[in-house]
């Protein structure tokens, strides 16, 4: 048998056939929705449940009740969502800036093609969720003024009807009843049972507070329970309980836990008691304390009455002195007014007026006579001057007035008429109608006219 390697390496003169090309593969074309769906399936399968930590930012609760947020660290960020059902189970309120650890799964939001984490649970890092929720609620209610000391009301001195909100199964109700019976056997106690621990206990306590506040005659309400862990006491840290205590129309005492335990209810209530027994002691003082208080009040009443009597007596003396001063001033004013009134007597005033009228009448008559005399003198002088200037007086002395024929002008110059002219002559008595027979002009008169 000939070995293959013994054959010479010679090129064959026969052309080799062309290789057969492989059949083309069929392309797989995805729609965007399909691609996002595949990516989502891969991510959800690879990251079913993970824990991731970071800082919350851009927290927004939509009207659907879901909260959308961004979880970030120094170098990166990722969008996230926590649905309404999971959000309601959280003990604290997620806010921007809180560092949390989230239990979540990775998914894709298909409409935008963005991957995100869907959170099932959030825990604040370094601080328990309950403590954070406590601090958040405390700050918010403090800003609203619910802890303001000015709204706190004093407890009644001796309440006739005492309301109690607590569980019937705990020791708190027995302690309260024991103390109240020992101090005030006739106390009327109204108990409204409520669950003080577990799911829904906060709503039960709030309902109990509103119900017992409607009972007629309740003067004060004790709400509380015995001690326990923060989880056991958490119902008294809920906002619904705080607002129910704040809205109670009568003073409330918060008696939750032991002396070292503080709850939101303690800050809202009018009075905080260290224990339920202490709350009962605050509501009803012991007989000796009550009698001592009565004695102190009686002493204060007597002292107040004495002080008031002394103040009243001092005020009375002061008023009496002021009254005497006022009466003396009024007497002086009366005398001055009397003198002034007498000076205004009508008879005196009429006598003075008559005298003034008589004097004025005399002065007026003298003045009238004097003015008449002066007027007569002026009249006589004027008449004399008028008589002297009157042309009739001149005529009476033998003079006459010569007029032209129509009496329109007085003839003062003989040259003004000619021989044969008619003239009128006015005498002192009567007139003359004359004809000019001759003329004798004045010397230096109209000589030229005569010569011509």
C-alpha cells in the first residue's frame, strides 16, 4: 500500500471546482418594544433581589401614591420607584438627602427604555427606621406648634369624671384604678378599651380618644400603657394618635411606658406622667395633699381679702381727700360766680344804661344845635355872596341889561348894533323895547367903522 507521503507533490492539471458558498442566514429584526422587553427579562432574571445603598434625591410622590426618586453616590446614579403598597409600610418618610439601603429588583421602563430599580423596602443607613420616623414626625409637629407650652392646659383640681384609654389586658388599667380608688373612692371612672400594640392599634387609640371626649362630664383623660420596646410603644408615636390628643377638648395625660421612655404622645399631651400609676396620682391628689391645698387656698383667700380691704380703705381715704379738695374748689368757684352774677344784676345794668343814654342824648342835642348854628351861618354867608353876585341886585341899583332883538345875546359894545336896530332893555322892574337912533362907540373902539 502506497503511503500518501510517498506521492510527489505535483500540481494537477485539472482545475479544482469552486467551493459552494454557504446558504445566507435569515436576519432577526427586533422592534424597540421587543428589544426593551428582552432586556427587561434578562435584567429581572439576573437581578431578582439585590441590596443597594445610596443617597435619596428628587423624591416625588405622584397622585397615584407611587414615589419616584434617584439613588446616587459620588460617581453614579440610578432611577428608582417604590409603589404605593410598599411605601405605606415604611416606618419613616423618605426625603431628599437621606442615606438608605434599598431592597429591590432591576427592571426596565419600556416606554422610555430606561432601566431602574423597583424597591420593595427602604432602610435608613446608620439610623433605625423607627428612630428616623420618630425624629421626622417630632420636627414636623413641633413646627406646627403642637408641642407649644402655651397651649397646654392645667389639670382640674378635683375631677368628677375621669376618662381612661388603655388596654383592658394590661397592668396599666389595674394600676390606675387602684390608685384612684385609694385616693378618691367616689371617683367616676370611664374606661374606653383600645389596643395599644400591634397593627392598627394607633387608629384604635385615636378612635377611643375621640369617643371618650364625647362622654358628657368627662373632666380629664388618661391615655397610656405599660413599658416596652420602641416597637411595642410605637402606636403612641403615630401622627393619628398625636393629633387625636391635640384635638381632645379636655386636658389629657400621657402615661406611656416607664420613666426613661418618651413618645410623641408625651410631647403633645397637656401633662406627661412617668407611669400609669403616676398619672392617676396627678389626677387625684392624696387626702392630706388635698386638705393641705384647701388650707393653703383658704390662707391665700384670707390674705387676699385683708390686702384688698386695706387697699380699699386706702383708696377710700384718698378719694375722701380728693373729694374734700374738689368741694373746696367748687365752693370757691361758686362764690366767684355769685359775685360775677351779682355784677350782672339787670337793675344795676339798666340804671347804668339809662345814665349812659341820658348823657348820650345831651351830647347828641348839643352836637345837633352846634351843627345847625354852623349850617345857618354858612347859609347866610352863601346868601350874601349870592345876592352880591346876582344881576338883579345890580339892576336894582339903576343898571340895565341890553339884549339884541331876539334876546340871544347881551350887547356889551355899541358897535355891535346899527342905527335903527331894535334892542330889548331889561330893567330892575320890567323891560323896554327900543330902536337905536344914535350910537356912541367907546373910545379907541371901532373908529374905522364909524368913518366909513
